[in-house]
C-alpha cells in the first residue's frame, strides 16, 4: 500500500506529465501553422511520450492499491516564438520536470517506499536523456543562427523521428 503523501504527489505528477503533453501538442500546432512540419512531427511525438509517462505513474498507483485522482490541467500558450525559442522553452520545461522527479524520489526515499524508488529511477534516467536530446537541438540551432538552409535541414531531420522503443 502506498502512503497518502506519495499518492498525492504522484497524482500531481500525472497532471504535470499530461500538461507536458498538452504543451508539446500546442507547440506542434504552432509549428504546423508555420509550415515547420519536421518540428511539428518531433513535438507531436514528444507529446505522445508524455502521455506514456503519465500512464506509467497511473499504472503504478493502481498496482500499489492507490487511488488515481486526475487534477485539472492548465491551458498551454498558443504561440511560442521562434523555433529556437520553442526548443529553449522545451529545455526549461524538462529541467522543471526533472526537479519534480527528483523531489518525488526524495519523498519516496523518506517514506522508505522502495518500489516507488525503483519506478522513479526509470524517470531519473529518462530525464537525463530528454534534457540531453533537447539541449543538442538547442546547441545546433545556436551554432547555425539565422542560416535558413540549416534550419530547413534540421526540420527535415526532426521530421524523421519515429515512436520511441519502450525500454521496459
Ligand atoms: Fe515526462 Fe518530458 O518529461
């Protein structure tokens, strides 16, 4: 059985993961609107991954005899600025999510909930990967600056993103 504290914190995290999906989907729509089809595809895949993250927490709560309680999700912005600004905001957002995951891990540690610690270790690794992959895109964009041909090529590369393999 999971503690009330941890249950509440995981329910809150389900909300943040679903908000992440909402935000990436809104960014994707913003890119589609500007014919950045590769960015739009990449962000849409990212949104899908966030739903999977939410469902990992959801399934974990159920497995542990907890109660899933869905919280209200905020409306994300409609417009996000330049492609570089979109990726910078994504990176900031992932850093925020990382800090939340770390907080959840600390709580699971304090409560001596070992299954929750193991489950959260997957997320700790996932956050390292998420931050690294977005940071790589940001660095590439900073390097090519206002070069339209390089942006076109990056858009093409991002459009090649397929569904991630499930690393269970
Ligand atoms: Fe679910 Fe991108 O963190």
